[in-house]
């Protein structure tokens, strides 16, 4: 059987052309705890899977009771996040989740994957377009005084006024943005000056690995996280490119496994780690595998939503602003029917029609998370970007095919420039690239208002954004057919939310 590719759905590499949510007001409430039941004997012979078990409250007695039930049901606790009442468990008992759902004090329990541990090997989704030596030299020749050598290629800095903001301030070294992603190469010359090792970790197993360099991508890992980190905080140091917030710190929280999957236990670990290590902003350019959308009427998927929701809320309570990409499937997330052909992506997917009001893309549809759509070099919604009135909070440059949205010279690519492992730079596109622009602007707001709680930073992101009217009609490929319909007003619509984030306002207001 061929296993489908894991999808860093937030990131697209578009060297050849076209590629094929403010949070909802609430997620389903946790179900009432069931009556206690007698423990079921562990079943042998099933595949070993990973689970999350969410406890109704975090009292010591109840937690101990549930942990005992985990063992009796054939589970081994990998990590206990008592702060949020979530356990990460491995078990080969095929009835483990159903047994745990009947245990007194358990709100939800479910498998985080459909493939056995370890996951089957798959290929990465594609490489970015790496800058050649000639392209680097050409950009260096065209850089103006005060610009980093590759800055002429960064058309994306101007729409959000980052170039103007840099004349005021580069941001505070007291502010840290954590890239929850595939790992960050902190040895890159554009990242090393701003890297925060203390806030970096490997969370792939669901348990923090703090060994030195564990946050770095391996030679076979996707360069995605390193690219995102450079967009946020590549140092303005006379070398390479310039990040949107080149004076703030950036950390790497690695949550993608060697096959590229972002499983729930790793994401939960990432949010809790960020919360407890003083991280001011997290960037989340992924969806939590294996389900593109997690439906509340499925007990396994509901448990995944509960766990990520708890972890993200905990981080926000600790002062962390969480920013996430809206996705790259051209979906209207405000509609009532979307065909999802990709789930589960770690075994055998099949077409299913879901309602995004009850089936959630996590973490982007978790309450309190800032959801970001993408625009191209002409300021239009990127051809691939998801959208939806009441779902998208703000927008930012994420790039697009140059055939659709060509930048003004001297920039030559409609994609977004970022850092790549091994001291390189290259282009990628996606809402994955839009989200870090917003995370960086949030870091600039935090630099200006160091005592602002997460809720105020989120509010300022929206209120300071530049309103953008709907693109109507939206025919991005010019074939005479409408490609998407934008609903709403200039001040709040499905394509652009409250508008384009504003780095200059972030450092002056």
C-alpha cells in the first residue's frame, strides 16, 4: 500500500506555477464524565498507537485514578501534562480509547494517528526554489544603502510596511517568537544572532527533548521551519535577507516527525513548552495530522481537538499569542460543506464531506488563535489560500504563482524568500509564509507594548491592520470564470479579514 504524503498544508513550493480561520466562537463543549466502569483487561495483538486522554479536572486524586486506569487498560504514559489535564499514552490495545472514555473523570480519549508506531516512510512534499549564486550576486548589486544584500528580492516587506518600521526599530531582544514546525537550523548566519536556545526543544515524541541541537532539522527533514524562522527574524546584519522583526528572538520547537507528520501529542507538547518558557508568540504553519478537519461527532477526532484546544488556551493564558495559517486548498471555511479527500493522510484517505462549523482544522480554528490568509505580489488573495467570513482574522503576503501575481522589479519571483538549512536562501509560497509575517508583526507589537496581554496584542493586530475591500470578481487566472466569492465589507471580509497587518503601526502606536 502506498501511504499518502504528509501535508504541511500551510506551505507550498511554487517554482513552476499554480498549486493545486479567525477562530470560531467556540468548539464543542467537553462531554460530561461517564459513570465509572470496571476496568477492561488489555487486549493483545493490536498495533501500537499513540493516544491522548483528557481529564475532566486536574485534581491530584482524579489524575492518579485515571493514570491507574490507563495502566489497567494496557497503556503506557509517555508524558503527563497535568497543567492542562492531558496524558500522552501508547497502547497496543485496540479497545484502549473506548475503555478510557468510560473511566470516571475522563472527558475524551482518542488515537492521534491511524498508522502504527512508527509511521510508515513517505516522501516530503517538495523542495523550495533555492537561490543560485548568480541570483544572490545580482540582488547584492541592486541593494540600496542600509539594505541587506537580498532585501531587493523581498517584495513582501513593503505591503506590511516592514521596511518603514525598520527605520524606527527592529524589535526587542526581550521578545521571542517560537516556530512550531519541522525544526530550525540555528547555525544559519541570518538566524544565529537572534536564536533563543533556552526556548527551543524537540517535541516530536510528545515529550520534550532538551538535548543540544534537538530542535534542528535533519538532512532529510523539510526545510519549512527554517524558512519560516527567517521570514520572522533573519537578522539585519549586512548579510543575506531581513526578517519582518529582525531584532527579536526566534526559537525552534520541532514537532514534525521524520516522515513529516505533525501529530497531536507533539503539538500539545509544543504549546505547553512555549507557555512555560516565556515565549511571546508562536507561529503554526501546519495542520495537525492525520485529519485535515477533526469532527466533533467522532470520539477520536474530538479528543484531538480537546487536547490542542487545552494546550493553546494554556499558552494564551500564560501570555503567548498563537498565530496560524488558514490553509492552501482554496476552501471557503465559512461554508457548510467541504469535500476533504486527504484524511486520514497517514493511512488510506477517502472523500468525505464535512461542515467546518463542526469539523475543525486545528490549531487554526482553535478559539483565540489568529488565523491568517495569504496575498500575492499584486495584493490579491493568493490563488491557493483558504478564506471565509468570520474565520480569517487578518492577511499578509504568502506569495503566488508569478503567472498570476508578478512583483515589481527588482524582485523577480512572486514567492516568498526565506532562510534554508545550510546557510542558503530560497523561495516558498503558501499561507505558511503569510502566518510568520503576522507572527513577526505581533512580536513588534509586543516590543512596543511589553506588558500587553495576549488578548490585547491580538486586538491590536486587527485594529491596526489596513482594511482591504473584497476582490470582486475574483478571477485569478483570467479565464473568465469566478474562482472564489468574497463576502463581507471592506473592514471585515472573507478574503482578508480585518486587512493587511501593519508593521509600522505596530512600532509607532
